[in-house]
């Protein structure tokens, strides 16, 4: 070969081998069957060890010149002078000779020095190349029979490195070949910030998303993100760490209707019945009977229809109700007195007194009374509209009183029975007696006579209204006779039972005759109707009755205290209580009970001590000695 050899271009190694075969160095099909005399007869990586022998693959010499195993420097057998590389010669990227000998070493990007040869066993790196456009040094020549090393390969897809040249005048070493063992450069996947998708190395990026994020969540392709879960919801966690937006449209609101995180409408029905509930429906009618929706005349409001006039009142017995501003009855409350015609009655003071008013009688126009301490008899209109009139004065402890159509009759405890005209005038003495031997206490009148009881003589008398000699109707009573009454036939009285006395209830004909005991039980005051006689027992605190014709006595009321006075009409029995408990607290009451008995009704209470009572068609009248007054209250 000529001293100057042009380096084969990429892909020309096959042509070189064909040329070598033409010289007759080796069997292109099987290099080990090629006979040789020198190394020039063998292909790359094969050597002729024995002239006339065959080519051997990669024999090596040790430093001492003997042939040994792979790993030493490659020394051509027939030209040891060519065993060292030219100064600075370097093969392409990744090529390198076997270490441990003096053979050629491949260096990155270098060029063969003048006369240098490629190192034995070197290989072109994966993806690397021999220098593009390089030339073998001027004057150099490839040894006869030289060939690429067996097994050497040009990297897949590689190109000859640009710019590499062999030094001028250099010569390739015998049998030099590109280095073996080159590898393909690795590919680094491009997956930073990605999930899924092409990794630029022919694969798919892994899904590294952490829940609640997902690959592509939030609409970002191949990117970890969270898709909010807010369908049909408002507010609340969107599963991505934020709140779902409030997309509710009025009148709906988020959570309206009691559904959490859901658009709904809350009905506005508080205090209403019927009518629009602000959600397109109607408020329910939740009125409780007897209330009705709109009952007060206010639409969509529960209420009662007016049943009374505001300010009106009504009562029954001793309870009262008043009509409120909505036209409804309120109560009942305790009247404290008696209720008449839906009016809670209150006591009316008819007259003021100054001398301990004691006994009382009334007609259709006036009330008449005695005042024990100042010795007077007075009158006052029962309507409370007129002045008080003094009918008599300077009387001696006036006590019991009675009236007829024209006159007022009374007794003086100091010993007299008196009368005076209702219209006033001089008082007339009907009967008189010595004080201490004549002490009349109570009296009654009919058309002709005055009937009275005498505490001192224990007798019952009658005297003409015009005066005259009294007639004794009953004498020798077991105890002092007190209360007295008269009807068309008989005179009735009760003997007291004070101080352990044995009292009794009696009757006697008005014309005189034999007295009859009606009941062996004494008392203080009596009243009669057409059938019965009623009397009080102060000591026992009871009221009893007995038939006028005689028979069994019946207890009507018990448990009373300080009984004073008694009256009767078709409605019931009336009396007063004057407790003497020493407290000074007004506890006087006026009471009523049905004729046949039952629960007593308090007509008035909280009064001072009551001395006596009287009755007309509508009212009860009474005296209050300690309060110095004459009073009345309507009871029917």
C-alpha cells in the first residue's frame, strides 16, 4: 500500500473487507480457515502466529514478548516496531485499548498521531462516531491485509465524529480496529410536573397524584388537580379544600328549608295562618280552637271572634269576668262581693252614724236604724241620694226596731216601747217601765199591735200601736226571750242560751193561749216565711229551721262565727258574721245560703263588726257599729 492512506468513510468497512479478501488474506466467510504467512494475511482482530498457519483471533503478547491472554498490548507478530501508538494518537469517542500493555489508547475527540494506529479492541461508543471528514496522515499506509477488528461495530445511528484526522505521514497500526464494547446513550424521561402522557422516551409518565387530586382533575391535561364536587350543592366543602359557591336564586337561600348546603326556601309563617309563605305556597292554618284564622278580623292571624264589648263585665255568684280589648272574656276573678246582672256589686254607704248604730229596718224608700250610744233614731234614702234624717233623739239605749206603712217602732233598753211617724214628728211612748225591771229587747208589728220580748221579766207581750195596757202572751220562760216574729196567726220567739241556759223555740196564738215549743234549742235571732221558722245559735255557730206547724228541726248552716241578724226571702237565708277575735282586723261578712241548705255564699266581706241586717226585694242592708255607718249591697 502507499504511504498515504485515506480513512474510509462511514459504512466503508465492508468494502475494505472485500478488498482484503481479494488479496487472498482470508476467507471472507470464515477467517479462521484463512492460511497466512504474516498478519497482513488476516482480517482485523486476527493474527498470523505461524507462517503457513491460519489466522488466530486476538492473540496478545506479554511485555516479555510471549503470546498470552487478552488484556495485554496488541503487538503485531511480524512487526513489533509498530507496537506503540504514534505520539498523541486518539481514536473516536468511547474507543479504548485494553489496559495493562503499551498498546494504543483511544481518546475522546482526539486524532491519530503521525504514524499511529487505532488501539486493539477499541469500540466506538454508542451513538458516537469517527471524526467526520478526517484523513489518515500523509504518507501512511494501511498494512497489507489489515481489517477492522472482529466483532467491532459501528454504533447504531452513530456518525463519524467531525474534525478528527490522523497525523500527517502516520500509518495505521497493523490489525487495528475500532474499540469493542460501546453502548447506546441512556434516555431520561421528562415527567416533572406531569402525570400520564408521553415521557419523551417512548413510555408514559406515572400517575403520582395524591387524593383528592386526580390526573387531569380540574380540567388540566396530564396535571394533578382536584375537581370540585358541587353539583346540586351550595356552600360546604367542595372536596378540594374550598367551599362550593352559593348559586341559590332568591327566594331560595343556601340551607333554606332546613336542607344543609342545598338551595331551598324557608317559609315565612311565624305568627301567621294562611297567606303566602314567601316560597310560593300557603302558610298552614295552625290556629287552635276556639281561635280561627282571621277570627279577630286581622287577615292571616289566629284569633277569637269578638264575643263581648271591650270594657263590659259579667259575673256569676262571686266571680267576675271582664271583656278585654279583643272582645274576649277574661277571668273569672273573685268578685269579693256578689255579682248581679253581670256587675260585681260593691257595698254602698247610705249614711254615716256617730253613736254605734245597732238595729235596722227598711221599706221601699228608706232605711231606719237605732243608735244605742247617742240615743237616736235615724233614716236615710236607700238609693243613697238623700240626707240623713234624725227621727228621734234622747232615747235610752234604743235597740230593736220595726216599721209599718206609716210609723217607726223601737224599744228602749232603759224601759219603753216607742213610735214616731216616718215623716218625723214627736215620738210617742206606747209602754214604759222602771229601768231594770223592764228591759224590752226585740219587737215585731202587724196591722194592730206591737209584739215585744222583755229580757227582765222573761215574758212576751202585745200592745196596741196606739198604746195602752200590754197583754202577756207568754211568761215564765226558762231563759230570756230575744228574737220575735209574727204572722197572721201566731207570735214566734226564741229563748237565748247564753251562759249555759236551756233555750227553746216557741209559738203562741196572737190572741193568747197555750204556748207550743217548736224546738228545744235556743238562740238569738229569728225569721219566718210561710212554712218555716229559721233561727241563729250564736253559741254553736249554726243556723237551723223548723216547720211553723211543728216537726223536726234541721241544721242548715254550721261553722259560723259571731252570728248577728237573720232574714229570709224566696231566694235564701241571709245573716251576718261578726267574729270577735280581738285582732282588730275587719272580718265581718254578710252571707247567704239556699233555703234548704248548701254551700254558703259570701255577699260581702272585710267589714267591721255587724250589728244587724235587713232585706228588701233587691238588697241587703246592715249596720256597722264600730264603723259608724249604714250600708247596703245589691244581692238580686
